[in-house]
C-alpha cells in the first residue's frame, strides 16, 4: 500500500449530517449487556441512522466472534457506498488479529469517518500510515456527557476546526509537566497499542508531531516500560510535544505515573500537558488523528486548529 508523504495534507473524511448511516462494528472484544441498545439510542439522539454489523453481538471467548466474522463486518462497513461512517462499539483486544486483512482502498478514494479508541488505535495507525484522518473518540455505548457530545459534534459535523479540548470542572485539571508550546499534526492513541505496533508496518512516528497518549489499568512501571519501548524504537525521535490524557484504572500510584510522564518530557525536551480530557474516562473528547493542533503547555491547553472533516 502506498503511503501519502508527510509533505501532503492528509485526506479528510466527509462530515456527518442528520440521517447519515453509521455502521456499528465490534472489531475486537465482545459487547457487555445493554451496550448495543445504548449505542443504537446514542446514534438516534445524534440524528444518525445506526446499521448494526451482523457479527456485532457474537462472542468467541475474549473476541466478538471469529477473526473471519469481525474482519468481514469491518471490511463490509468500509466498502459499502451507502455507509457514511464506521463507529467501533468497543475496544478490548482483537483488532490486531485482523489488521493485515483489512483493505482501506475505499477510504483512499472517498474517505468516511472512522471513530473509536483503545484497541481501535490499531485502525487509527493504519489510517495514519495511509495519510487519512480518523477520529479517536468515544464508543457509542459508553458514557456520553454533554461535553463529550459537543466535542464529537465539533469534530464530525461542522467541517470546521474543532478548537480546544474542553475540560469539565469536575475533571482533574490539566497541567503542564514541561512548559513551552508546539504546533504539529496529532498522532497517538492508546499507549499499550502503540507500543505493540513497534516493529510492524503500522508503527507510528511522532517526528514534528504532537503525540497524544492515554491508557487504562497500567501501573507506573509498565507505562515507563512502554514509553521506553517507543523511545528505543525511534517513535519519539523529534517529537514536537506531548499531550497526555487520562491514565485511569490504577488503584494507587497515579502520582508515580505523572512522574514517569514528566521524566520523558524532560528527557526529550518537549512541552507536555497531562490530564487532558480524553481516554478511558467519562468525558472523552474526540481527537482527529493527523489534524493540525497547537499545544500550549503554559496554559495547559490542546487546540485542534484544522478541520477534521470536509463539508459535504
């Protein structure tokens, strides 16, 4: 597959509009009770028409159906000319097992939004390698407070630059780990997935880019280990700045994680902000991968300065 060079602007998917048909797929783990009903309701509240993939409710151990079923669902969702967006129902584990079978030819001709996070970082990395914007954002059956919906709409419906990621008063306040500012295209997602991609064809590069990272259930020593893996693999070479989201699901040691993140920012001499509102948390802002952004560590803000979608 031919990749678009870094000198070329990325391909933008079409903006959504009321009535858009959205394929709901489960490319990784199986759904929990009630998740699909919540996802369908969420789509309808957003004035979108949900189209549930055939294998979305299946279960095969820790996977949502067999590799063949999940790949067939995902491929059909991207290939169907009547599909206006593909929205992952959840993360978990399993996307990596089908990644090499996925063909994004239709995306390169006429891209549509792909939305998801966590294990779906695999699919974002594949889009990034091909030079296409995708959307690191909440799953439809998960928490979706008003601020999360506003961020989702700004990225997917407006065709304009989404602007700053907005925290809520009840969220941990973003703060600088290392001062300064940076501009560049956004790259990143789930830290564990990005580490697992090292050495593969879809390994990302943060050179001249703002690297955004989040994770769940990973204690400080494992965050440290995965960041070292990115460092030794060259992923962090020339990084412009770090935008750290929430590192949740750890009973103790959150201060230790912050210390690890600060150490890497200092080591690489890059501005860094932590506790930005995205990740495995109730308020999960939508971040367009490969869009231009500005990180102001002194103000503890991340602002997306370029449209994530093209007007229809």
